[in-house]
């Protein structure tokens, strides 16, 4: 029997008529409904025609997480007085509850993508609701883009709803063909904010690390909330590890402590969502509880202020989740959980002044995540560069390039980025392309079941107590009775079924099988030992094992999970398997190099014959007669690293370079650019043939840079002959002396004794630029600086004369220097002359 009373209490019901009209008229709509209004549960039932009247339609609801998909389906089935699998069902990875009468099916966005790839028309579905689109998960963005493509080309009658509690409504409206925005009013209760910053200094999060001092403070804040407020407490933490550590610190608290996250057993998740059994509860949750899920009885929220977002180091291939400060939007969502059913309180574990500095919204996953899976989805859809997909944010070019490189390496795409048959099969395994490659190729080597076991370990990182040795973790999971082992066995079954009959039953030991499959997934992370517990990966990144690791004596590793601690030169290995050199060579064969290698190293040319696996040198032999072109390339590399200072620069050569730089700056072409970058870019134009004859650093030091530099003068235009005219080395002054010009600054500098310029009325110019005159005393010390000699004679000379003539009485100090003969000598010698 339909629970009409419960349905009538859901505020979103008032928005349903407008939503239905929008879909009838436009086919698309954006639904904005605050948490607790019933958008996830009432709207699908209403659009399916299950709440009284209207045609029956097949509705697909896409949720970002498995726990939310199961919970939403169970709640809708309860509202209809049924169990899941009847008119309401759900499908998540590894679990399905649907029946012949199912018209509302809740799926994860990943499942929806798989269906679209298998059946682009999405036959049988009349309406698709993408829920919690504000979270900007990559799968949700991709599904929306595919569905819009389907509406435009195959099924214009397919109805599409983007639903969220808080979102960029205008952006989604534009994306969905100017869809109407329907807003539902929520029944929100006031939520008091208590600012509860830690009492001492807390280090900011880095990678997966969270300062234990913050977790201790969060646990203390939970105890404070239990003492100061009534009702259940919902505490937000970034991940499973932090939940476990805070739970341990709450031992003995006068409340039942429950843990909610994607890895929690379904029974625990159901118990949390079912409500209190009479005792106060503390629910420790990840961001999974921000939206989609209602935890009954919660009146207090404790917010750690942290969240986990994906990040990728594309240069090293060390992608993982990282801990970040939660956005202001996430903070509002979390706080709202305290006011779902009655007035509540949120304790925020940071200072109020910090709040305004937080990001407004979480980063769209497409901007920060590894895009290998997305790129494979796009390739299988027929749009390899994703340029034709309607996305709120385009994928970054660098991340897409890195993703296509991965896909090419695993054989998922061919020429032009188009998906191969193998790539299509990989996309349907529901795995990252690296893991799909490991499963398919590993099955042929070690057997389908064993490959599935290892890939299931790689798909969800085992608990820390399993250790860092994946072979040991495999044996622990096989005999384990914990929640992780149960999920692992379920995933093994799914992957084994997906393989079908593929893959023979392989022999060999578990240790060898685990190592091979890991190496197939991450070939650039095979690593050779270079000291106790220290390794070098084929990617060139150093890696270190923790103290006490059983892998420390292994000669080779296949590294599955590693991260880089703050201020560390090496990555820290969290999960790996021992392999031998033959396995490393086989799995990372595309990284093998054998040949002559001539490069600049430690300040000189090094010539060797090398066998390498990526950055790992397998064997090295001196190379006695290296090819001249390789030597030349190494010398150019040395010049690029250390600069033209490797050449022999006399004073005249240095001055020539400064003169040319001055002319290039003032006159431009055809006078050459002689900056370091320009000289190195044109090394072949001015350093030959000397460079071709050089073999080592000492040969470079013998090259006359000044003579070579003259090759860059504009000889072909005839301007080279004007060098001494336009930028002379020296200027003749009225005394007859030829004084050197210095060209290092913005203006050429003429440093000359004041008496030698008597009679010169105007400042000399070089290439039209006034010379900066440094007027010197008879002892050669600076007396004045001017770029306007006429003005100096009129206004500055009197002061200089008054100051210096008493100090240098033997030198002439006429009252009118412009009519006096210039001299290099004293007054007495001048008279004798």
C-alpha cells in the first residue's frame, strides 16, 4: 500500500506539476530542491506515474555512489509499500535488484555509462534523472553529455532532468538546451553555527595525510557536542582512515558510534539510515552523507572541514585522492543535515575568519582527475578528443594528452585515437584502463580467476593492516572475514564473469602472479633496488619502503600505490609486489631501450652503450667512438644547461655581445638577438664549425666566442659594416682621448674626466640614444652623472666646481667650461704646453 501520508509530507510535491509541464514542453529540466525535500524519492515515482495518475513511464535515476543508489531505491520501495525488485529496483556494480515489473531503476552513473555504451538509444527508458549533479563527478558530467547527444541524434523524445540541492542552475540550463529551471521550496529548520577551531597549531593536509592533532580535536568536539546538545551527531571526515582513528578516540563515549562510507558493509549502512533504536548515535561519515542520504535523528553536525578530491601527477603517473579543504558549498550542505527534521547545530572545526577564504564550490572532477577512463569512454562513443561533447567544463588539454598516451600504451586506442576492439572490451569491464589491461593480459598468463583476484585488490585498496605486500594481502583477503574481504570476493566474482571463458588457468606461485598483474597495470612503476628499502622506478621517480616492510630485500618491485610526502625527494610505497627482472622486462617492454647514449652529465659529455628499462639502467659500457651527431647534441645540451659561459669570452667578446644587444634593443632587425636563449637556439648558425670539432667541455672552453659571434652580424644586408658607426667601442672626446663606451645598461655609459669634455656643448648620441655621461674628478672618482650635458654646464657644473677646485687646485676649473679648451692635463702643464 502506498504510504500517502509520507509522500504528502515531502515539500518537492508542489514542484512536480511544473516539472512535468517543462518535460512535456521542452523535454529537459533543471530541478533545484534543498536537502530533505524528497527530490530523490518522490520525483522519480511521480514521473513514472506511480503516485496517482498519469502515464506509466520507465525512469532511470543516476546517483553518484552505490550507497546512495541502494538507499534511494529502498526508500522509494518503502513509500510504495513494496520491496526493491518490484516496481522500484536498483543496479550497482556487483549487485542488482530488479524485476519484470520494475519501472523506476536507480543506478550509479558508472552503470548508466556502461548501458549507454552498449545501447546508445537507451531503449526502454523514458526519463533519465541525473541526481546530485552539483557534485560535478566526472561520470555524471559524461553521462549528461552522452544523453544530450542521444537526444540530438537518436531519441529526441528522451526526457532528461538534472537534479541537485545546490548547483549552477544557469549553467546546467544552458547545457540542457536552455532547459527550464524548476525550484522547490524546502522546509529548513534553523541551524546554529558554533566555530570550534583547534586550540593549537595544526599542519595543513598533504596528500592523504591529516594531522593527528586535528583528528584529536574533532573527537573532542564530538564529545563536546554530545554534552551540549540533544539528538544524534553526524561527523564529517575526509576518509575511511580518519573515520577509524576518530572512532577509536570515541571509545567509552555515551553513544553508539557508527561508520558510514562507501566501503562500509550494507548492513551497517542500512542500520544508520533506518534511524535510532533508542540510544544516542554518533555517525562518522565521509562526504557520502552530504547529499542523497538522510540520516534520521541527526540534530548536530561536526564538520572537520576536510574532503577528498582526485588529483593526478601526470609527469609521474602517481594519481590518487588527496585531502583538501572542503568548499563553502560543501559546508552549507553538511550544516543543512543538522536542520533536516528540527532546529540543529553545526560545530565547524575551523576559525570563522578562514571561512571566507575557502573555495566557493568543489573543483569539477574533469579539471583535476586522471582522464584515462573518460578518454576511453569518449573514444568508444566516437568522439576521441571529446570536442563534440556538451560539457560544462572542457577537459584540460594536458590531462587528455596524458590519458591518450596511457590508452595507446595499453592498446585501447589506435590511429587517430579511435577505440580498438580491445578498447571497447576494456571499457565494458567497469575498470580503469590500466586495470582492464592487467585483467585481460594477466588472464592469459596467470589464469582468469587469479588475475581477477589481483585486479580486485588494485581496484579497492586493502586496509592498512593487510600490509604493503600485495601477495600477502591476497592471501589475507582469501581467508578474511571482514567487510573488505566480502567486497573483494564479490568483485572477484564480477570480474571473473566479465572475463567469461577468456584466460587459461595459469600455473606458478601467487607471488609471481601478483607481481606480473601489478606490473601489467603500472609498467612505468616497475622499480629496481638501489639500496636498503630504496628503489628507482622506470618512470625516473625514486621510491622508498617503510621500515619493517617484508619487501625491503626484493631486487625488483611492481609498485601499485605510491604517494609523495611533503618535502620528500622520493615517493613512499604503500602497496607493491616483488617481481624479477624478467617480469619487469616483459610487462614494461615498451620502455626497453638498447643503444648508444651520449649526453651531458656532471658537467661534461658522457658516452655510453646502455640497456635501460625506462630510467632504470640494466647495463652500461663505455662508448669509445660516439657518433659525432650525438656528441654535438650532448654539447648543445650542456650549453642549454650551463649557458654560453662554457665558451671563451674575452673582454672584447663580451663588449661585442653587449653592443649587439644594444642595437637589437634599439634598432631591432637586422641586428641579432644575442640573449642566452637566442644564442642557444641559433647555435648552429654561429658556433660552426668549431662545435662540430668539439668532443668535450674543454673543447668548448677553447672556442673564441667573439670571433664566432661575428657570424651573426647582418652581413647579407650590408649593415654589418656600420657596427662601429652605430655602436662604436670608443668615442673621441674634445681632449683627443678615445674613451671606451660601456653597453651593459639601458644607455651606453661614457666615463670620462670632466676636464676632457670642456667645450662639448651637447651630449653624444649612439644610434640616436643619448649617452649617459659619468663625469669623473681628476682622481677618476665619480663627480656627477648626466644624460644632458648642456643642462649640466648651465646648472650642475657650478656646484661641482665649488666642491672640487679646492681639492684639485692644479687642474683647470674655468667659470665657463663651454668656451674652454678640453685637456687631459693639469693647469701648469697646460701652460707649459
